[in-house]
């Protein structure tokens, strides 16, 4: 699942955020249930690698990809 196309920056206002929280915060998914399902089913990639850990701690600069849309964690 390679990052393709433009990458949008999403400011989290801090140093880190969990993957599940970021998916909702960035507007990639609307509900916690959808987030859980997408992550467990392997539809979410972090830095071009599928990650099935909803609680993964993201850092500034990480790129999250879901359904062809990529967003970068920015401070």
C-alpha cells in the first residue's frame, strides 16, 4: 500500500497522537467503530506499512494512508 498522490498535513497541536484518534481527527473516518474495523481489516497504512494497532502512537512526520488518501502528522 504505497503512498501515492498528494499528502495533506494535519496539525495535531502536539507531539503525538494514537492512530485511531488521528483517523477521526483527520477526517478519514467518522466513527470509532469504522476506525476499529478499517484498522483490523488492514486498510490503514502508516509510513507505507499496514498497521493493525489502533493504539499505535504516531509521531510528527508519520504518513497515514486510507483509501488512497494520505495525511501527514504535523505539529
